């Protein structure tokens, strides 16, 4: 994946295997000592949400722009033409945060890593966003050779997935709704990339007096956005929706 020829990814593609419900049962237990331990981290295709990047920024203590340039690759969501970000396992030969003992950012690991061995796709319906779960059984993975049993719901709870899902949910809706409203042009794509993923640059942007929404921000709100990363992320989601509403005539204001 490169900026010139980005990989195009669908957020949901019909798969051959049957989807799982939250009550579906599977067996899995990953642990040090297994011959495959960390093997899956050498060729990951880990899609990062803006919330994933916020958490990696907390874990690494680095500016968001530096994390993006050092550790990620860009892609494009095929229906909307909106930018996506992935961990760069190709340049590093593995996940850039993999250490001999395992994940070096484990408490802040991305949502896709928390889901594994499950995968998830989402689509819009009349009822809103519908999630689909699948079990990814890699041939080399010995984590399935266990009696430890989970339901999909208990696995998500054990892995702390709910917090990550809540943090990325609005971004997911933006991607899906934009796919219904049209495809963004390259110039707008770059603007979306900055607002969604580069938290520090977006913070500098909204502090500028010429920022289009500056007059709408009172002092208390502006101060909160300067120190509260989750609040800034949520503000960015709302700001992106207002931009897309202006530029895409068919962008659905409501699901």
C-alpha cells in the first residue's frame, strides 16, 4: 500500500463462512509457549481507527503525525474513497510494536488485535449499523487446540473491545454513510485524513483564528479540546460530518 496506489478495502464483504452471533461458541487460548506465538503478528493487516491511533499516541508518547509516518500505511475505502490507515508490517518485517516477549503496546492494542481470532465487518441497514462476526482459523494457529471456550460476547468483554468500539463507532458510520452519498475527491480526502487521524495537527488547526468553526467554539469548549483527546476526537467526527454534508449532496444526514 502506498499513497500513490492505495489498497482499496471494503468494510464488509460477503464471506463463504457463516457469520457468528454473539452467542456463538468457539475455543481459543493464545499463550506464550505455543509454537505459533507471535507468528500472526508478522503479517498483520491491522486496520486502525482514529480511536486506535489516539490510544497508540497515549502508549508511545509520540505526536500523532510521527506515529502516522513511522508506523502506518494508507489505504482507501472502496465505496466512499475515504482514507484508511493500517499498521505498516511490511517495512518492519512484522508489527512495528512486536517485541520478543509479545506485544509492546498490549494495554493499548488496536481493536482488530483485540478481536482476533474473530474478524468483523459492518454494513448499514434500516435499523442502523449491523455488525457481522466471523472466526478466522489460521492453519498454523495452535490457539484453537484448547478446551478454553468462549462465546463471541464473552470474548469481546474479556478483550475490552467495547471501549474501542464506542470510540470508533462514529467514524465507522461516517465511512458507511459516505459510501451511500458518493465518493470524495482527492482534495477532500486529504482533509478527512488530517481531521480523523492526525489529532495533534487537528488540534493546532482548530486553535487558528481562521479556522471555519472558530467562532462557534466558546472559550470553555476550546480549552477542553486542547487538553481532552477523546473530546477532540468526537468533535472531529462531528466536524467531518458537517464537511461531508456540504460536499456530498447525497450524504445521508441520518441513518
